[in-house]
C-alpha cells in the first residue's frame, strides 16, 4: 500500500536544490503541503536569492501539489521563526520539519578561521535548533510532530578538512537524543538521516565520477520520508546513499569494573577488556549508563 502524506504540512529547509529539493518534491507528490525554504546562497553561505525556492514551488504546483516559498536564513532567529510562520499562515499547522539546510567552509583545522567554524555551526546545528524551537510549541499543542535532523558520515566518523562541519553534524545527533525523550509524551518523533549524495555540496570532495553518478539525492528521500511518516520510530539514525540504507547506533562495550581503588596501572593492564566491543549495547538515555556502572 502506498504511503501517503495527505493532510500533512511539511517544512523542508534548504530545499531549493539537492537533497532538500528531492525531499520537498516527494513529500508534495505524496500529498503533503510544503514550505520550500532556501536562502538561495552559494555553498559557503554567501549571497542570497528567492529564485531557488520559487523554482521548486513552481515544480510542485505544476505537478498538482501545494507549496509556498520562504527565503529566510535558518541561522537567524527571526528568519527561523518566519519559516514556521509561513507554514502556519499558509496552511494552518506544521506536522513535519526536515532540517536540511547547510553550508560548507572546508579547511584543515590548522588553517581554518574561527569565523568559519562558528558560521558552519550556526547554520547546521544552531539553525536546526532555531527552526525546531519555533515549531516545538505547535507540535506539542497538536500532540503530533515529526522532525528529521541531517547528520553526516563526517560527523559520525570524521573527514579531513571538515572539523567545523563534522562537529556540528554530530551535535545534531546529540540534539535528537534529548528531543526524542522530551517529545515522547506529545507524540513528537525525532530522527536523523545521514545522507551520502551527489549534490553541489559534495561535488568538490574528490568523489570519483562513476561513484558520484550513482549517488542520486532522490535515493535518500525514501529514508527521510519514512522517518517523517506517521509510522516513524524515534531516536533513530539512518545512513542512506546510492540505494544503500543502514541503521547507525552509538554503542558501549561491556566494560570492566576495576573498583574504588583503581589505578593507572590497573587501567593499562585491562585495556584490551575495556576496549572489547564484542558485547556492545546501545542506550536510550544517559541515566541507563549510570545504572550499568552501579549494577552488580
């Protein structure tokens, strides 16, 4: 049976091109009313134009869907609030937020200006928090919400020259991990996508052409839409690229209890046991770690 988004209102940030555009088009195709947000700037965040968002809105309308454009920056509090206001003014509610907007300012950490570090955080992490904060009370009031964060393998595992981007992207996982708990009683599910896709943000990363051609951004959208659906889990990270999909988890090894008199030498002598991941398990929240530490 086809999965529908009929009656749902979705915000997709950074949806004037690439991944966001694909998410917005697929949501609209399946019945959602969509706010297409895009600042219209370059990959490094400079400049701005409403043209990109307007084009996607025109595509959606030409296909028989409903959409409106918003050209605000997620990195600005008032701008983020205006994105939510556009949805409420146009469609009366917000059911889904796909936090997709992002920029790149890649350099090795030694050469990176701190302004570039801060701006990448402001767009990816703080921008996602701004938009989510603006929509949160509305979702709580209606007892329904689906929020998808966008992380990256650079955040999950690291990538040379992307300390600013990687730190911000892993920060979004931390944001999800708390919001999944705080949103639970109001049926607000928060998940995270880790996309690997051929977009203007990845075209200069040295990916071989034959590989780049297979990393179609539209192949990420099925995972994103599932994480935004009525049936979505909460607190889940999904890696998606070129038709490959996998759950990603932070896990902790079984560990070793060395007792109240543990010394540096004890720690060193037990290194292999401490780092053994053979019986690794995930946790749902931080308190579960404390319980494990003090369990018999």
